[in-house]
C-alpha cells in the first residue's frame, strides 16, 4: 500500500534513550527540559527570535485569536484544511470567505478589500501546501484598514521567502507539527511572532493563564505539550535537511513525468525557497480526477482530495460564493509524498496516471 503520506520515524534506539532520561527526571510535561531544548533548537534552525511549542496547530490558531482579541469578522480562505475555519467558529468569530488565486491556490489579495466591513478585525490566510501567500500585498491591506494578520502556516516548515522563514510574517504565524507533516512531534504545533510582548501573552494563554502558582494574568487554556512529543521533535530536527532534500528530489521526479498541459500545478512565487510539503495536481475535470483516483486505488495507491470541499460550503458557516475554490477543490488530488517513497514507486504512480490520461 502507498498512502498519501507516512510519518518520518527516527531510530527507535535514539528515541528510547531520550525517553529513559524523561523517566529518570520524572518530568513528563509542564515545560520540561526537552520542550525548552526543542524551542531553542527550532529558533536556531529557523533563525527566529520568538516561538512557542504548543499541543497542536489548531489550538495555535485559537490562542492567536484570543491574544489579538479577535471576536468578530475574519477574512479567510475557503481552500485549506477544515481546522482553519473550525478554529474561527470555535472562538465565536465569523469567517468571511474570499476566493483564491487560480494560479497559487492562496487567498487572492485583489479580492480582500471588497470583503472588508466595519466588523472586520483580521485576515487569517493559509500558505496553501507550503506555498506562501502574497504576504506583502496582505500586509499593505492590513495596515491600510488597521487589521490583524494571522497566517495558518501548517504546511510551511522549511519554506523561506526572500531568504527568511515564512513564519516571520503576520502579527502571528501558526504551524502544525502533526505526524503527517515533514517535520513532526507526533502531535504538536507552534506559534510565532516578532513582537516579544505578544509572545509573552501567548505564553501565559498556553498555560491556563497562570502568573505563578496562585495568580492569573487572564483567561488561558492548556495548549502545552509533553516531553515525549518534544523528544520526537528534537530527534527529527536532526534529519530535517535530509527530509527536505528528499522532498525536492521526489517533486522533481513527479515534475519530469507529469509535465503535461492536462495537469495544472500551483505556481510558486519568485523569491520562495519551497519545502515541497505536498504534491498537488489539478486535472481538467472532476470526472478525469475521479478516474485517476479510482485507478490508483485499485492498486492500493491512495492520493487525497486536499482540499475538498471548499470550506465556504461546510454546514456550520454561512454559505458564500467562491467559484474558483469550488472548481479547484473538485479537480485536485495530492499525490503520495513522504521520506520513504522510492523513485520506483513514483514512476509507477506516474505511469498509472498517464495511462488514464492517454485513454481519454
């Protein structure tokens, strides 16, 4: 079986050594030494001054919304994983969907201003598949209308824009370290901000609002993570350059075999050092996409329809027209991509796709 992704697993002997240390210290959670070590190592690797390791990428968005006091309308993308929208709704905000750019699959900045109302407080944009949004255009709009910007950068570990981590952009950026991501801590995520005061607020909100054992800054939640998750992150970070190179090689192999006019892929902006977190392809029609999907599944190859459906159509939001997102969501497949995937397997996947396309 070839799934769309597999988690990267470091040598179990190395993980067991770190677990042995956790046992000896009897310090399993509550910002232990491995959590602190991971945060320091991530700051060094990403060349960032401030970040916090949290329990997952969804709660990262939730505490970002709380820290920025966002309670009303938020302009967002319909083309993302459902957690982007559900975090907004969970926090009592109203998602206002702005359609995506047909080439990048990211929110289209040219359409944002028309969606701004007196109740708009923020923009929550996703760097789809690790491909950065037009961050400069969004920043300009946010400053013009005094809006906060949060980036859902769940797919972006290792992506750079103009030589710097994409996590630097926005008032707050968030990411996921879920086991399906190219860098993972089994479950986990992070929040990033260039504002040290904002990071302080995110830190106490991560820890129930505590100001010492007997006092509180304000309302918080449990967004901490454990020493066991941090141990996985510390180990995986040592392999990250190897993982990124593997993704780059796999993407080049897919590109070589699937360079057809019948297949559309997202455009990567100039100045981007891309992490190849996914390999999305858009077919000419929904019917062709389904024929390809079914043909692959017959041989136990399982691509995924990331992202279907458009979030503007889920049953707990006000339905809003997003025709480009709806169209792409109906024709897209993400092909398998993970560290262990071999060149032979990629060639087999491509040949099966080409066989379907050549018989249409």
